[in-house]
């Protein structure tokens, strides 16, 4: 298949490109587009054949339901069966933005979208490209082969999906670099299904109590090909001590293995090890750490080392999201020091 690539300004995408891509979607094609979280692989929600193609192209199990993207609250009426009042409160505060809500499904939504569940996940994305395209409701999982780290640049997408989709809209690097936060509002209390780019504490300010579910039935694994170890500790406030322990573990491993470390600049400055270094950013900027994670996991595979070792972070605010992705990437190979 011929894949068209459109380069656009992330702030002011060309209307012609948007219109052309909406036409492709309406005809049942697949369009990859940037969102403020990661790149999405989009199909028109009400075209089950097109939606099915997403599962084929991504090699995603059909049991893993998709998120519907909308651009206006009115569109909720054709997606969900009923709209609890709290949705308007949440939307007022967080939409457009990286918050996905699970609600009772409108029977009109094809079963292939929701993996036959009677609920549906929906969000209003903030990225100007995504928001303009979502004038028609679009389902879009991350635009990667299932099991790979989510794509945060068009280059990542091209590596995974070139020749398999109709169009790719390239608007540079995605701002958050991690997926949306997902809350299931059909449960009482609401359940956090996946921590994401919106810190759960902020949603708690509106919802009150939220149950944190660590293992969901559709849990996704982002694993690099290179084996990855996370070094965690109970208390990161004594960072000197953590750095010393991290260094000693890596020195030991590097005796008979080629090692790469994925670390903050603060940790990199404190240790001296025989390993390649991939910098995640500063511990003082959780957004930066999240934004660089998936890119760093892809970089790890390019380095051709035997083993990656990655730093751990406190599970507070975006730290919860970061550690969720890191532990998944490591396949839960965790060393507590
Ligand atoms: P993504 O892979 O980023 O497209 O996110 C899709 C994820 O949203 C799934 O893996 C589920 O965790 C969640 N999800 C989507 N629809 C539902 C639903 N109806 N009920 C519960 N979780 C859902
Ligand atoms: Mg995904």
C-alpha cells in the first residue's frame, strides 16, 4: 500500500491536509496522527471494517478494546448510552486533554471497537491535529506494532507501519510522550485502569476516592527487545545512597555483559560505570522523564547491548505513570536495593 506522509505545523495544521485525511477515514482508510500523548492509528468509529484493519495492522488482540476520540461534547450522545453529571465536571476541567473515560456504551458503536464489552472508552484530545480530525469520531490506539513502545515521533511510526496505512500526519514529537489516564466511571468508586499523562491526584480532586487497579484484563506490555532491569528502592529521598547502590549493581553486571543505563541526568552525574548512557531528563521535571521514556526504550534496542538497566522513581503524580510504563517495559524484572 502507498502511504502518504503529510508534514504539518502542530499548532496550525493545514486545513487541506485535515480535510483530505477526514475523507480517507470516511472511505474506510487508516490515518496515523499526532495527539498530545503519543501518535494514534485512526479509523472511523462507525466503519467496523476499517476498525478491524487496525487490529490486523497493529497485530493487536481483538480482545483489547479501543478508545474513541471526539472533538465536541455533543458527540458523546452517539458514543455512550448515558452521561453521568460528573462527566461534564471532568470535561470542563480536563477536556480537551489526556483523560479517557469508560462509560456505558451506545448500542450504535460497533462491537469490534469495544471488544464486545457493554462499555466504551472515550476522550477529547488536545492536540490541534487530533482535535480537528475528531470532528468525526475516530478510534485510535497507539500507532505501533502491539508490544512495542508507543511512538512519540513520525519516524517511530514509519518504522512500524509504513506501507500498511493510508496516511501519516507528521507534526514532530508528541508533547506528553505517554498515553492518557483512563478512569472507569461505570464502577463505584471509579477505577483507575491506567495511569497516564494526567496525574490521578488531579482527577481525585473532582471524583473523591478512586480505586487504583494495578492489573487490568487488557494490560498492555511495552517491552523492548533488549532485556531490561529496573532498580527500585523504598525511599528515593536519600538519593546519594540510591546512586551508590545503583552504581554497584551496574558495575557488577558490566563485568561480563555489555550494559546500557537509562537514567536521569542527576544519577548520571553521580555514578561512574562502564556502560552506555541514555539520558531520560531531569528528576525535577517529571514531564520530561515521561516524554523521553518510549524514545529511550527504542534507543536501547538500537545500541545492541546485552542488558539495559533503568532508574526507579517515586510513584507520586506522574511518577506513578512513569513507573507503570517502566515496570511493564522490564517485564517486571525488578531489583529492590
Ligand atoms: P490504547 O492501547 O492506548 O489505545 O488504550 C486502550 C486501552 O483502553 C485498553 O487497553 C484498555 O485498557 C482501555 N479500554 C478501552 N476500552 C475500554 C473499556 N470499554 N473498558 C475498560 N477499559 C477500556
Ligand atoms: Mg497502545
